[in-house]
């Protein structure tokens, strides 16, 4: 009987590879990966034709070896991992997509309590790949625990802790190990030869690994957005101003589903937009009014959409109007990094003219009445003085 599972979540290995840190390496064993490659090639037990191998068979690229706690340097001989299939039915999960199978060292039954088994996948990244966009999404199921992931001889993460002395992971649905592996000092991916090594620890036999990619692509979309304004001087209340928003797919893969948005900023009372597309991109609509929020269903590599927005300044705007557009797509890499572009314009508020109230002029009868009144007041004063 296997011990109770320790639940974990989905492994998400994002090999975000920054070009500024890359350098050429000699080509090594394993497949050469481009942005057109199907990521299923990273599955354990993949048959290369959309399905999985049936035991007995050897995995085309995954290797396995016994070692000790000191690390993969303790391995004396790597051999191709054997496809053993689900040898613990009712406990081990099956591939949800039918294109991965369990692998092990030997037949999976010979590594008992305390056994440390290493699994290795070697591959090459083609020089045509923009390393900043390279991305693989995995579910890793393990019997029993993963203790360490190593990338190109650098430790990415150690999963052994006081609360998890044997590591983390599991072999049933929902017990996957969760991780995001991004390019950097602990994941130094390069053009040329690369390797992923998993260190596992077993409680009791059997033991095995199921690696399952969850998306078909190997590269992330790469997007850019820019924004300009027609105003070259401070804006005035009720003035017209034109904004231009350009969204571009600068990567090597499609970015279908990206959303271009431009809300109505404070200080703008109205706005209407038109859309123009190029290089295979398709505008969702030819025109509309602010606020703008459009999903680009067809956004191929190097495609672009341009939104021209004719707007009017409000009657009482703030002293500065800032208009921000955004371009969003899950997992995409953006320029600027936050996928937004803004322009700000100062506003000149014209002083309000104040017209003084006119002083009414006295006509002839007005002057006569005034003289009479003054005379009466004067005579009254004389009488009081004479007393």
C-alpha cells in the first residue's frame, strides 16, 4: 500500500529566457526546439504522433538513473527511462490528454524505501527562438516525492524542508507539484544544449514519473503597444484632440485573443474611434465610441491594429488629462512591461470675463426730485439750528 498523498498543485514551468543573458552553447543530445515545436515532445512516454507509448518501451528522450542524496553527480550511468504504464491503477493518475505515460528506472518495482531516482531531459533551443518568450507548461506527477529541480547544473529549487523532509509532490489527480520556472540565475537557459533534472525520493515501491505538458506551444506571445496625441500645445476646454493607439504582435507566434482597451479618461467628454489592421491582423469592428475594449481574434505574428480616436475635451477639465491604453493577453510578454501606454496633456483654463453692472443714469425729472429732496433736508436742518 502506498502512503497517503501529499497534495500539491499544477507545475507551471515558464522558461522565460532573457536575450541579454543568453550565450551560444554547443548542440547536445535530445530534440531541437523552435517556437513551432509541439510541447508534447516533453511528455513522458510520448509517441511522437499525438499519443502515448505502450509498455514495454523506452522513452525517446527522458532518462533515469539511481543516485544518492549528494546530487546528480552521484549518477554513474544514465539510461533511457522505461515506459512502465500505470502500474498502480487506482492510485496513479492517467494522462488527461492521452499523450503521456508513466516512466521509471527499470520496471518501477525495484526502487524501494529511501531510493533516490534521478530523471533527466536533454534538449536544444534553436537560435531562432527569442529566449524571452520560451515557455513550457507542465503537470509533474511523482511517486513519491520530488526533492529538487536542477536546470543546466544550477539548482532551481529544493523542496526539502522541516515540514516536508522527503520533498513534495504526489501521483493522483490534484496532487501535482506546482512551480513556475523562469529564466534567471537559477534557470540559466541558453541557445543550444539544455537539461532539466528531477531528483525524486521513494517511500515504498513502485516508483515512477508522469510529466504532462498542458499547452501545445513552446513560446509565449510577444506584444507591444504605443500611444500618441495630436496636441502639441496645452489643451483648452471643448477643444478637439486625436489619440492614436498602435498594438503590434512582435513575437513569433499568434496572439489571438489579445484585448486592446482605452477607457474614457477624466477630462474627455466624448470620443469616437476607427480601426485599421495590417500584416494579417483583423479589426473586430471598423468603428465605435469610447470607452474602447476590443478582442483581437486574429492577431498573427507581426500583425498590427491601429485605433484612431477623435475626442473632445470637457467643458471643465482637470489641469492635466492623461489617457492610458492597454494590451492584455494571458502569459504574453509585453513592451512596455506592464502592457500600457499613456500620453498626458496640460490644460489651459481661460479666465472668466466679469462684466460690471451698469450704473443707471438720472433723467431730468430725477435731477428735479433730487434737488427738491436736498432742499427739504436743508430747510429742516436750518429750523433745528434756529431753535
